[in-house]
C-alpha cells in the first residue's frame, strides 16, 4: 500500500512539474512576443514622427488629367437649323505645366427623333430654402441662338466635328 501511495505521489509530482514547465514556456513566449511588438511599434512611431517633423520632404502632388474620351460638351448655340445645332464648345485640354485649359471649337450637333431635350431650372425648396436643380422636358424648338447647352452623346465626341446627340440640356444662366 505504501508503494502504491508513493507511485501516485510521484505521478502527481510529475504532472505538476509538466504543467508548471508548460506554463513557464507559454509565459516566456508571450513575454517575448509582447517585447517584439513593442520594439516594432516604437520603430514605426519614430519613422512617423521623423516624417512629420522633416520640413524638406516633398508632399505628394496629384496632377489633374483629362480623359481620353468625351461623351458630353457644353457651350453656346451659334446656329439653330431644322435638325442640327452649331455650338461653340468648351474643349478641355492639358497644358505642359499641368494646368487644365479650355479651348473654344465649333461643333455640329445632329438631332434626331431619339434625342431627348430638357431644360434645367434652379428652384428653391420652400422647407429647406436650399437651391435645387429641376430637369423638365423641352422640345428642340425651345433652343435659341445664344443659349448655354450641354450635349451628351453615346459615342466618344472628343475629336468629332459632327456627332448625333442623345440628349441636349438647356442650362440655367446665372
């Protein structure tokens, strides 16, 4: 009986030592991970602070760009025909300096039965007192020489002298 008790005591001691050893290893690994994470955080913070304090570092510059294709143009109506408009369109272009420039070009806008014509009105909301844009239907005959319009096409019109409009909007003048 004494031998059995000694055997059980030895097993209890062995299990206790194994559990204590495993816990010690886990604590050591955890401490090492925390220390490593702290070092990394300090290095990253130092880099960020250096970048904030360095006055000579260049700031990123975002250069404007002009899209390669255009589906809409705005400009003044110069001539009103039965099924076309001649408009002086504002064509965006990019200067070598990176500035956006606008050039005036005459464009011939063809109109067919599929062309939607509308007028944009500025209205004031009675509750919020904010100005809103309201689009109302119009007809081609409503357009007059000197009106400011936006012309929208289904195809790229960036280089087209003549194109068919899918939509024409009469823009409000301020």
